[in-house]
C-alpha cells in the first residue's frame, strides 16, 4: 500500500511527459513552416512593394535572394551555435530575432531598409532551422514516433514554399504587402510559447567552437556560384562576369574544404562529410530541392503568362502540390519506412520527380490546368513525401549525437543551396532556350506565350535527367536496411 501513491505519481508524471512530447512537434513544425514560407511569400507581392520601398528592377531579385543567401550560407554556423549554447535556447533566440526583423521589414520605407532586414531574417532563420530538426531527433527517439515527426517536418519543409505563394497573394490583395512580414509575429508567439511548454532542452556541447572563417568562406562561395548561374541568362556562359563568378565561387568552396580539413573546430567536421551514406543522402536532398524550386518557378510563369492566372489564383493552383506533399509525407512516407530500404525510397521519390518533369514536356500554349498542370504538381508532391522522410531519418541515424546540430544544418543547407541553384540554373536554361526559339520567329503575343512554354519544357528535360542520375546514386550508395519498428536509430556503418 505504501508504494501505491508514489507509483501512481510516477505514472502520472510519465503520462504528462508523453503528452508534452507528442505536442512538441507543433511548435517545431510551425517554426519550420515560418521560415520556409518567407522564402517565397514576397514573390507575388513584388510589384506592389517595389513601388512602395523604391526598389529598382535590378534590386528586386534581392527581395528574395537577400533572405535565401543569408539563410543558406550561415546554416552550418547556426547548427554549431545550437550545439554550443543549447538547441532550444538557439531556437527561441532565432524565432524572437526573426519576428523583430520581420517588423522592421514590414515597416521598411526604402530599399536598403527592406533588403537589409530581409538579410537579418535569413540570419535568424539559419539559427532556427538546424535547431528545429535537431530537437525533433532528440525529442522523438523511438523509430516509429520519429518517423511520424519527420513526416510532419518534411510536409512543412517541402510544401511551405508553395504555401507562401498562396498566403502572400491573399495577404497582398486584402491587407497589403506589409502583412506578408507582420504575419510572422503571431506565428513566432505560438512557437516560443509552445517550445517553452513542450520541448525539452537537451544537453549543450560546450566543447564546440564556432568556425567563423568557415562560415564566411561557404557563404561567399555560394553567393559566387548562384550569382554566376543567374547572370549567365543575360550575359551568356562565356562572359567574363559569368565565368569569373562561377570560377571564383568554386575556388572559394575549395578553400572552405581545405580549411575544414585543417582547423581544430571545423564548421563541417570531415567525419560527417566522409560518411558515404550521409553524403549521398545530402546530395539527394539537394537534387530534390533543385527540382522542387525549379518546378515552382517554371509553373509560376506557366500559370500567369500562359493561362492568364492572377497572382492569387496562381498561388491557389499550387495547392495541388501542397496537398499531395502533406498527405504523402505524413501518411505514405511513414508507412513505407519500416518496409523499404531508405535508398530504394529515395530512388523511388526521385523517379517520381523525373516523371513529373516528363509530364511537363507535354505542355503547349493551349494546355489547361486539370489535364496538363495539375498532374506534374501532384506527382512531384507524392515524390516529396516518399523521398524526404528517409533522407532526414537516414542522415540523423548514421550521425553521432554530438553532430546532430551540424547534420541538421547540412540538411537545411542542401535544401537552400539546391533550391537556389535550381532556380538560377533552370531559369538560365529556359532563357537560353527561349532566345534560340525567338531567333527564327516573329516577335508577337502568340510567340511570347509559346516561348514561355518552350523554355520550361527544355529545362524540364534537364531536371528529369538529373533526377534519374541521382536515383541511381541513391540505390547504390544508401545501402542501409529499413529501420526496425519500435527500435531506436541505426548505428553508423
């Protein structure tokens, strides 16, 4: 009898802990949704905000790239800072900073204020993203619950960009473009309160030292390559500016690799990069983001230029992708994990990406939404769910606990780098194909519509080929077994 009350108390405390753990995915997934929304939410608002803050035509691209470059370039440093100071603390600091920079951005009165605050958003996003994924892996340690949590994370991570187009269009039309920034304030409150109530604070790793020179090198290298890919569409691949930016970016990334092999506290520990299974999974994530962002960019012009959709209608049209990505990530992907090898799941997802782009090659100036546009969006959405869940689960399970923050940062870096490279390269391929198409045709309204379709179709062939090559790589390199139901994470091989 004397043990009844203590045992009941322990059972009650355990039930409370389980309830908090189950709820933890809400603020963590919401944080990820907030930072992915902001990668695209201003895109449909650009014409309005450009006039309001005085952006020139050459500056307007920086409304998006100031955010994505700061975000992608500093993710590895953000992961290390999370390991050093504690991941929940890093998450909360990042979210509060993100909300404050959103207020400044929404109140911007000139070009420098707007672009600078977008860069600040990217800096704080680089602190949020790796902390979010690392906290998911430390909170959900049993294989089945981790798979479910990663599925929810994958759905928000891969569909947030498309959802940003919808939200941005609606807010711009009904409340004004500044609310594309102010909407982050209530989201941030939900994340901070939810994290304090439900997310445990895992141990810090005070022996970790931030590698600032490494962060500078990787950021400059990414900027050079993405700038070079973007400028090639206007100036050509052989121009001095294009070649200089691309060669310079590659050389800086080589210097980054050299520095990582020699510094005592590398931003990207060589043991992480040398893990064959992890490295192949990182590449799969990069190619997936490459294909996803390329599809969103191409379809945006297909919907607005060819089909004549308004920005809001075009954003809503992407719900076909968002819906299938969410269902696939939360239902299909997690159900397949116990029964399929991760490499086979990744390859299957990439084959679906290739199929989506092959469906794009059927587009014509007379195509319509349901028979021609919806199918590739839906197929790619299914591919997202099948691919992302095993990628995230695999890279986290083959890594040491002390590296979980930096591994989470690499996953997010691959997403941002892949998306930026995909948008820049496929846009350049499309522009080059359009120029060749126009050279032998009259410049009229019908030709301008046809050239939009032609450029997208040519870039789609490139994307399908890249996805298929990466599918073969995933099959060969990611040769680990399916996780055991109810078991913990796999040990590194």
